[in-house]
């Protein structure tokens, strides 16, 4: 297993893996059209989000036998979060054709609300925005490996600090608990008539 920071040529493969992994994620299905496949929307969203992190923060790649099998987006410590302008500069306006202006603004508001507990805990912390693994590579602990063999060592070598994240599903909740994270907040976010569970986690990482 090999890990490295992404370069521009890696972005399409990252977007593909994120899109396949998150197409049925609760947050995505809340804002996707009820008719037809939501993959185009999720792909466009991750094209923008990955580009934002590549420009401003960090993108990690995990490769197995030359194939991209795990990816992660990490907000740098002591840097500002991602806002509307960041999305706009990276082509976020293209999401308008999928959501419309009102729903796009709601999506950004919900996304901000999801990470609020982490920001209030320590606004200078590292923040794991997204992590995805190849669904065809089950049983190889790829998610755990990119955390413990790539992200954690990177943070250790860059002054350490608090690593935070949020997730919306019970399987992911259990995954992060098993990987040394502590859950410090559990809330529900109301979106229209639907409720989105939101679990916040932290892990203190010492400087190497």
C-alpha cells in the first residue's frame, strides 16, 4: 500500500471514487432529485469539493497495485474553513443546475452546521472533510490504513494537533470509534421535513 499527496492528474480518479462512495450517503440523497440517478449531482459536488481542497488544503491518495483505492480530503490546521467564495472559484456555480439557488444555499448552510461542533471545539484543528475507499476492495481495512498509515503520520510530522470530523451514518460512527476517535457530540439537523443525524469526533495527535 502506497500513500501520497495528490497532484492535479489525480483529481479525476479521486472524484470518481468519492462519487461512487457517497452517491447514497444521507446528505446527498436529501438534496438529490427524487427522479433518476443522483450520480451526476454527487460527481459535480465532489469535483468542486476536491478542487477546493487541492487549491487550499490537502488531498491524499492510497494506491494498491497501482490502482487508487482510498482517498481523503483534509483541512489544514490553523487555516480558515471553506466558504461560498471558495466553492464559487472552484466552479460551484455548476451545482445550480442540479439544486437551484435556494437549495444550494441550504446545502451550504447544512454543511456548515454539520461541522459547527468541531469548529466550536477548536477552530484551529485539522478537519477530515471526506474519506472514501473502493467498495470492490472490502476486507482489506483500506479506510483504517489511510487514517493510521497516512493521515496520522502526516499530522504527527506537521506539529500534531486535534483531528476532527463528522459523519451521518451508524456504520461510519462505529468505524471511527474503532480507529481511536472519541465521539464528543451527537445531534440531529432538520432539513425541511427530514432529520439528518450528525456525529462529531476528535482524536488528539502528538507532534512527532
